[in-house]
C-alpha cells in the first residue's frame, strides 16, 4: 500500500468511529455511568452531566451557561418533555410519568448536541 492509501484508510476509520460515538438515528443512547444530580448544565453544544438519572415524576433544573439558546428535549414516544432555555438563564423541567428506561436528549436548535436521561420507576 502507498502512504496515501494508508492515510485515506486511517481517515475513514476515524470518521466511522467518530460517527458511532456521536450516536444519532433511532439507536438507544448509552448511559453506563448515570449521575444523579438535581440539575443539568448546558454549555455551548454539551450537557453536563452527559447522562443524568432521575425518578419519574420529578423535576430537573436546567442551566444554560452557553452563549446560545438551547433546549433539553427528551425523545420519548409520548409526551416529549422539553424546556427551552435562553443563554445565561435557568429553567425547570418536569419529568412526566415516563416508563423506566434511558432516553435520548437533544437540543432542538443544535441536533448534534446529545445527552441521555435515565428514568427510574
């Protein structure tokens, strides 16, 4: 193989690995080490913690420390909980009686911004 072929093959591997890490589509989000926290902080294009665990029927404080508006949108089959938080502000999201499980969280303005919500019974 020529050096150019090796570089191109290596670039393809990095691209495929990066796409797999970003998630997307209808795949279930991963949430191996959920954090129980009373709040989630949104930065510019990230959620911290990336996976938060809450009990069904509780509230979660959502803090936007970014420079752009963001949403915390829980992708659930029914009644998708969502809160829109302007830059520099805080809002409260009521988690409805969702089935126990792990749900993808996205920003409706920036769909590449993903996280996960694990709901306990």
